[in-house]
């Protein structure tokens, strides 16, 4: 089976390097017209330059693909409106949105400033909301859309120094869980990728020997599948070094305490209440 994106149009945010770049290259290689969005700022979100996005567009064109660059910030509604207008003016439709743009402001919660929390939420969570909101009417009208959120193991399981990042990343899972329901009738499928890869955002977080085995292109295989016609809907796909798995929120059968529902009854039954044997995802 060969997955092809001929005549499909994709927007990839934060595509000037790392994961976004490899997502964009793989989509273009398979026939998609790609809009390479990147603000071109530093890892902490400061600054900006069009050089990175332009370079990826050049790579795609040199390989025989079709692409344009865009330098809008995903957290700026006017900039995102311009991104969507530029895409529609150039290609007339939007089939795929990969919400990949992100920044880091890592500190322990005790030392973290509220502004460090707010700006990470603005880029990761609100940036994905703003971009998704902008393409949603287009995808609804054309009765087709594939959206990928970029969550993280830090959001799913926690990581020291990343309360802001983790909150934003798990928020994206909650966002996805409702979009999968609302988009179903219009053939819009929304999924999330939880990647671990060697990028400039992780180069100082893991040893070099480990980073060598974690090429971002090994994640892109999963992301591009989530953009395909046969993509699932509402799945969190974990990807690391060519290994893929699905993460899910599960619930157990629980214990019905009835009229004995007191603090003491909860304490006395805690072992049964918290027993995850046979726990399963809730189906709708």
C-alpha cells in the first residue's frame, strides 16, 4: 500500500527545522503542496526570521515538490488569518493541518514566572486552537480534513521543570477529544502525536548517544499516516526512534458505595477503587 497526497494541500507550523521540517519534506515527497510556516525565533520564542522556512521550501522545490513559506506566529490571530489566506490564494483548499510549532521556557514551578507559563500556553495550546479554528470552516465546507496536534510525554506523564509545557500539551489532548466528535460528520479527523526526537528543543535534555538514535524523520512516518485518508480519529500516537504505540485515558469498573459514600468508605475501599485491572478507554 502506497500512501499518496497528490492534490492535497498541507500547512505545517513550526516547519523550519526539526520535526516540522521532516513532516513537510515527507508530505511533499508524497505529492502534497506544502505551506512551510515558521516564525524563525529562538527556542524560547524570541526573535524571528524567514530564513529557516525559506530553506525548507528550497529543499522541497529542489526535490521536485511544491511549497511556499510563511512566517506568521501561530499565536497571532491576524498572522494566522494571513497564513490561511496565502494558502487559499495559492492552492484553493486546505486538507491537512499539522500543529507543530512550539517553544520552551523550562524552570521548576517554584522558580517559574507566570509570563513563562502564559507564553508557552499561548504558543502550544492557543496557537493550535487559533490555527485549527481558521481552517475548520474550510475543511467543513469541502467535507475533508486531517488535523494533527503535537502533544508530548511531558503532558501525558509529567516531566520536571515543564509544568507550563506539560499543561499545554495535555490541553491539546482534551482539545482533540472533542474535535474528533464535532468533526466526524464532515470527515474531519483529528489525532495527536506524542514524539520523542532529536531536535533543537531536546538537544540539551538527552545524551548525544541517545539523540543519535532519535531522528525526527522516524516520527514523521507516524504523523504522515495520521494525515492520510485512512487515518484514525481521536488517537494519541506515541513515536520514538521508529517505535510506535498508542496512549489512552482509561477507566476501571470502580466501586459503587451507594448510601455508604463517606470519606471513610472511600478510604476503606481505595484499593478496589484504584485497581486498574481490566481498565479500558471509554467508547462513545
